[in-house]
C-alpha cells in the first residue's frame, strides 16, 4: 500500500521541456551510463531512483520503495506528485511518453518545478527505457492510476487509465536488456549501499528495500543526516570528541551542509556530494572546504598562541590529519564533468563553500573550547611530524631518492619513457623479482621487488613512513610523490601492477600496498592506474598437453578434458616456483594475462574496511574475520 503524497504543486505537462531529439542510446550505451558491465547495470537503478529523490528534494515525497523481483526486474515506487500524464502543449503526446522516449526531455530544465536536481542531464528515464527489454510505468495522480508499457524504448500501447487512485506517486518497473549488458543480475549489496547513502543525505525520506530473490527486507532512514553518516564512518575509530561538528549555511542559491569528526588516526576521509551525487573525483566544493579548514584553524591557533609568527603555519595536511568529513551541497545548476558526474566544475561554489565553512566553523570553535583544543593539539602534533618528515625528505633527496635523483637500486626500469605505455610490476621477494625481470618485456615493463612486508601506513605518520626504505623506493619509482605534493602528471607508469603470491603472506602484502595507495596516493586508484595480476594456481599436464588453471573449477575441468588417469597437477604457492617463460606467458604479457583493475565504488565502505583490517582496534577485526571466514577459498595453511 502506497500512502498519500505529502503535498501537491504545479507540476504538469507544461513543465516538461525538450532539448533535442531521440539519440541512438542503444548503439552507444556507454556514453550515457558509463559502461555495460555491472556498474552500468546498477546505474539504471540510480537513474530511476534519482527521479524519486528529486521529488524528495522538492518537498513532495517521504517514502520510496525499491524491489528486486524474482524475474530479474527492478521496481522503484514513490509517493511524490506523479509524472505528468496530460498532453504536452507543444508535442501533442502525453508528457509521460515525452519523458520516456525523447532524450533531454524532462522537468529538470524548468526551475519552477525543481530548484535542485541530481538527474540534471534529463537522460535518466529515457536511457533506462531504451536499455530495457521492457519498461512499465504506473502514475497515480488526479484520482486516477495511469499505465503504459514500453519495449526496448518504444511504447507498445497508448497511455491508459487502469483504475482509481488514492494519493499520488509513480511506480516504474524495468527488465534490463540482456543483449546490451554483460550481466543482468542485480547485486543486492550494491543496491543497498546506494540506498543507505541516500538515506543519510535525505533524512526526511524512508527508503524501503525488498529483495524477493532471498526474501530480505530492510528500511533505510537516518534522521541524523550526514552527522549520523560521519558517526557511522568512525564507528571503528577512536574519536577525539563524541558528537560530530555539523555546519549548515546558504550562500546565494547554494545550500551547504558539512559534518566532521576527528579521530586519533593519521588519514583523511572526505566524502563529497552534489545534489545527492557522490563526486568521487572532488571538485570546486572540496577545494573550498579544504581552504576554509586550513584558514580557520590557522587563525584560531594563532589567536590562541598555539602557533607564533606569520611564517609558521599549519598546512592542509596538518589540519586534515584524522579527519572524517561528509560535505553535501545543493546547487541550482551544477556543472559536472561527464555523464558519470564525478567532479564538480562550478567556479563560484569554491568561494561559497569557503566563506560559509570559515564563518560557521569559526563560530563553533569559539563556542566549544574543549573540542577546539583537541583539534589544534592534533594539528600541531601533525605539523611537528611534518617537519620531521621534511627533514627526512631532504635527507633522502640528498641521497638521490624521492625526486630529482637516481631511481631505487632494485628497480629494473623499462626502456620506454612514454608513461602511457609503461608498466611497473611490484613483486614480492627477490626470488620472484628475479624471475619477473627475466620474463618481462624490457621495452615497456619495469619490475620492483619488495623484501618482506612494507610498513602499515594506516597506523603511521608521514615521518615514520619516510623512514621506510621500501616505501621510499615505491614513491621514487612511481614518481608522483605523496600527500599535498602528489602530482599525477609525474606518474612514470600508467599501469602499476601488484604481483604477489597466492597465499596468506601475499594477500597481506597486497593489502598493505593497497592501503598505501588508498591513503596516500588515492588519485592512482581513482584514475584507474592500479591493477592486481592474476597468477595461475595450478598447472595441469598430460603427456604433451598442458594448461594453467586459475581456480579449482578450471583445474578440475582440465583434468576431465585430459583424462584423469596419468594427469599431473602442480599447485603454485609462489611466483618463484614458475620459470620466467611460464610467468611471462600466464601473468605478465598482454594478450595472455588477466589483470584486475582496482576501483573504489564506495569510499565509505573502503574507509571502514581499511580501519578494520589495518587499524589499531583488534575487536572489530576479529569480528570481521569471524563473519567472513566462510567465504575464504584456497586458504594456505
């Protein structure tokens, strides 16, 4: 039962504006949803969901229902105003049909209908319709329930009334087209992650989720908003003060919310959203936030005598050490880079966020001296560590490391100086490193062997990090430096490939390396430069025949293919057990190898996992291991 809508408003066919005609979405789906893999598939749900959330932002919706059905379809229903159904005054078709069949048609271009909107580009419903085997929509408005069905983007019958209605709202159900997508199976965890995120960002709405496939149900409603979001992100950390700082301000037409809390760790986690869209690549709003933090805390510290003199200053890295922050802004006309909307480009937003945060945070610091003392003490300690790190940098630079000098002695560099084609293999141990050096293509593949496990940067400040020879070698080989001195333009290899053994130690080393990249060089991951090499686990041979298997299932299939009698199976526990030709053929040479690109779909979840797995607290790690032990495969004991 869908309850009545919150209120009504002037939302009718005249609100629908058409910017251009039909486009060949089915021919080039990647232009509109990014890809046709699992990420693109789930983007369909997000596009439909955006329309319901826009009704929330406009003040007309308090309930949303999302269902994954047993037949592979997804439905999204809300108690908003309902998409207009009357004839469009210019195009003489039902407004609903215009929205679903004409690209760049929608009310998001009409300021009187939506002041802010996540689905700004107006391609959402049209694209979902075009990329679905079928799409059905029910609209409850004006006392009637309207229905229309589409197949691969085209209506199969006119819009019709199928009965009366109580209240208003829209329900849409679609089946992704299997001829377009690589997979059409929705992942419950991915869907729940987005619903949870939206519930923090929109505390006034309750989102009900039902997965008919495994009979799970849940409701996401977080009345505490982004402050509650920050508390949950920090649930495994030791926080400096119990209640997050919450700041809210408006500058011109931009609504700005910031929640922040500091912990005793050394890393920063900032999640930034524009009109509910996660801007994973940052943008002008994040630049403004960081500038305000640095300026405000410097002013307060100087005023209170924590730092003296004009030359002595806390840097951005100092004031953000241990910061967990969620920034959410609502912008009238956001300018995103690309349809995936990963980065905000509005130049005016930087100044708006900076002045708002500076004013509100200054007021907070004056009114909460105990919290202010904890913040400044933390930042001053970070500055002292930074000074020690600077001295370590100067020492390593004089020795020809980090920049401007020679490369690490153990690095076997490639001949090419074209970073776009060059690859760096980070290999566990001298033995495997030697094999990799023999098996590589010297023209474009470099190899850097690591001896043992590198320092856990989750529990280490910058000064201690730079005392580690292995980390210095990594930073120097990669070329970008780290922290505020990071410069992606100086990246020496566009593919950084982690190649470790398929055992517990290898997994631990890989996790340590990923922690380093995620915490100190996140742009490498965000820009898609970090990969994991997939080495085979088995070699199966029978006489002159032989093949490699990357799983137990592949091994068993090869044994059946060759005939079980007389078949030899070798289990590789380490890369050093392969000869150079075998390692090259299976793991290193393009065309034969299998690489996994490292991505971060959910920064909040990634932050939590790194805190759990690599942080100081033991109990959350023990609990996580107990909960996930059943999922472990190929455990090396």
